[in-house]
């Protein structure tokens, strides 16, 4: 079994620094949450010390948090909608109807949920979905690289797709 060091860092693109990630882990360890933690336990730990790094990462203003939660709910709703697709060979599949992509509007880009129909007819969006799929496969490979031996053939199949 591999040795795990206690040198923590932030995941790329997470919005926090390596130092903040280390501080958060120290606070979770102090609260006995460094091995297992639910989001509710993390919020409880963050509420304990108002001057802690963990506390500063949580939005405590109810109005702001409420708006953010409603946006979170809206994303969940859009991510929950599926559609049955009937192919020309009469085969059927159920798939998510919306995909979150970046759309150019007036010389700037915004993230929007776009239907699979629109993605199918817009090369700029379909290329983006392909790039996202490739990035996610690479992220999967990075996440599970320590399980190569356990994954066996699946690991080889994913690596084959990326080569």
C-alpha cells in the first residue's frame, strides 16, 4: 500500500490556494473530521471559530447564501432533465437533455445549459463537448491512477481512448 504524506494542496481550478487547503485540513483534523466528513459536519466545524480559514470559506450572509442556493437548485433541476432519443435504426437511449457549455454573447462568454439538439447542429458547441469529454477522461485517469492494478482492463481501455 502507498504511503500518504500530510502535504496537502488545492486541486487545480478549485479557487483556493495550497496554503488554504493545508489550513482546512488542519482544522478538519482538529475536529476529528480528517478521514470522513459530510458537508453538514464541515459547516458545523466552520461555525465554531469565526477567525478560522474554514469559517472564511463559507458564505454566512443568509441573503447571499439563499440566492446561491437557489442557483444551485436551478442547476440541479436542469441537470435532472432527460430525454428519450430514438435513432434512425429505431434504437433508443435516454440521455440528459441539457449540457453546460460556454456560449459567446456580445464578445464575451457565459456558461449556459444548452439542449443536445442545439449542440448537435452547432460545431462550436459540439467541439466543446468533445473537448470536455476528453478533459474528463484525463481527469478520471488522474483520479484513479493509483488503482491501475485493481482496474486492470478498464484502465487499459481508458488509456487506449486517450492515446
